[in-house]
């Protein structure tokens, strides 16, 4: 089971009447106090007062208030992930009783309430790997025996992950204002497979300014992070004229290229970036690996798994097909800016799952080729209008971003059994969604001073 917790931070701040962030941080931390997971080696553990001072400093060190709010929200989300990992068994039983299309956040939160006798639970500051990724340690039955088997040597070799990480409750955080999101998996304790997850959230921001006066200028700064094959997917739509999969894997082979418009290039760039970042976060390396050293090829989008000769329309167009929306990737049009009123979609109504082939080009320590699942969930900013993207382009920005979840690695035999690479999620959602506020996160700790 995968659970995506989403906080739309601008709404949460407004709910609190936009107070000084430091006031809220001090008030909540003084009320709840701070702690570390009780199974972490006690060597060098700070006193409660020292830990609280350290946590507060980690939040207020940022110059912008937005970054302070984001850091505080991330801290609360990670603490909730810790408590949910303790109550792992009950959460799995409760989640199994939910319908796959149950999107009632209140119902979901009730199912995932933290089961503890404490009325007030301290905010847990999670440990980090040597690559600075926060992780949930395995819970211990006693000081010498783990409740979950220690990771195998295979797990240890993947990005040098911490030896005692609880992979069955693995979590990952990503944020891009106004979104702060966390993905957490809840796997059965009997699960012995290594399942890693990563998350990246992107906003389709064109970054138009004096230095990058148009989208093309902005995108050109990032071309070196992609292989030539990937950059071609970002900038062009390709009509397939060959039924040979092997020929499609060769850059520019047997394809009629047509340049995408700027808005389509922007969306495709951000989605391809989110694939790379969510993957590197899943393996625990984050930005410690150069993005151009590996290449991602999406089966069913870059490669036609069913050998049909349709066009390579791109990731965003495929997502919008799930939503029943037609998009045009190649035609630039000008539209007068207007205000529209539309019924808001629930986040998670649209989900797209794609199997991706990850090829490590310049690393001898990695397998040459791996398969991973990438799940895309567009984020609805709740403010439907038409926004000017550049002088010649306007676009509906009811979706202002997207979350990309990476899960794997997947055995090649399992891919063959799946009979298809782009999953239809209209009938069954792969990821459960809960939309939370800052107030929700504080109250989930059992008591709120607000």
C-alpha cells in the first residue's frame, strides 16, 4: 500500500490567519516537545531541551518565511510517518478494508490514527543517512533482536542505505511551494523483497525573468542534465514510422520529428526531471549522482510495448488522457485571458503508472539496466483560471504541478506478467491520498496548543 500525504501550504497558513511562523513553531514544539526514535543508538543523543533547540534552529535558519513553513511541515509529516510505522500491523488491516476509490480524507485519517496510550506525542526528529536522507529505523523488540529482519547485503549495496532502515514503512518527502508531500509504503512484515520508493514534486513554473526571458532560455540551462535521447523527448513529438522497438531506441531513428510548443516542452521537462529526481531519492543518493549519467526510457510512451505505430505524445498528454482531457503538444495558439469556473477534481482522481527502463551509462557499480515503476499524480491548485505563460502562449493551469512516485526495482519477469506498461487507474487507484492541513498534522500528535 502507498499513501501520499499532501499539504497545500498556502491554504494552511491562511487557516492559521497568517501568523509569524516562529510563533507557531515555538508554541507547538513547547507544547509537544521533541524526541528521537527510541530504537536509535543512544550514543550522543541530546537532552530534550538541546534537541528542541536544534530542531527549532533547523527551521528558523531559512531566510524566507515560505521555507520556514515548509521545513516545519516536513518535520511534522516525518514524525507522523514514524508513529504510523510503529502501528504498522493495524494500519495494514485498516487500509485493506478501504475501497480503492475511497477518497474521503476524514475517513482515511480515522483509519490511520496513531494507536498509542499517550495523549500528547512528541515530535520525532528522524535520523538521516550519510547522504542526508531521513529514514525510519526498524523497531526493536529488545536491544539485541529486531522485529523485522535486518536488511540483506543486497539492500546494503543499494546507495549504502542505513543497515537498520525499516523498508516496509519507507517514506520520502518532497516539496515545491505551495505543496509539501510525503509518500509512505505500508508493506506486510512478511514481505522479504527490497522495495524502495522516492518522491518528487514539480511545479510548472516557466521562470520568466530578465535572465531567462522565455521558456526556451530557461530550459537550455538544464540540457546537460539529460541524455540526447531524453532531451529529444522533451523538445520533440515523434511520429513512429517503424514497428521495430530496437530502432525506436536509437535517437532519431525512423521518426518524423515535430517540435513541441513551449508549454508542452515545459511540462515534459519538469516531468522528466521528476522521474530522475524521484529515482535518485529512491536509491538514497539524491543529488549526489549526476543526472546525465543515467537514462530513463518509458515503456508505452517512449517505447510502444504493444508495437502500435501511434505518436509519442509525451507524459503529460498521456496523463490528461486518463483525465479525459485532450491536449495538443505541437500547436502553439493564443487565447485571451479569461476566468473560468469548474468543479474541482479531487487530487488522486487521475493517476498514471508507467514502467521505466533506467540505464546507467557511466557507472560501473550499478546494474546496466533496471526497471522501475513511476506513478504520476497531477496536483490541482484549486484556483482555476487561464494564465499567460509567455507573450504567445496562454494555458489552463487548473493543474499547476505533479507528484512523481518511483517504486522498485522491478524484476524483468514481473514486467512480462503485467501485460501492459501504462496502467488504467480509473477503476482502481494505486496510491491512497490524504489531503491534510498544518492543523491536522499537529492534532495527529494527540494535542494542539492552537
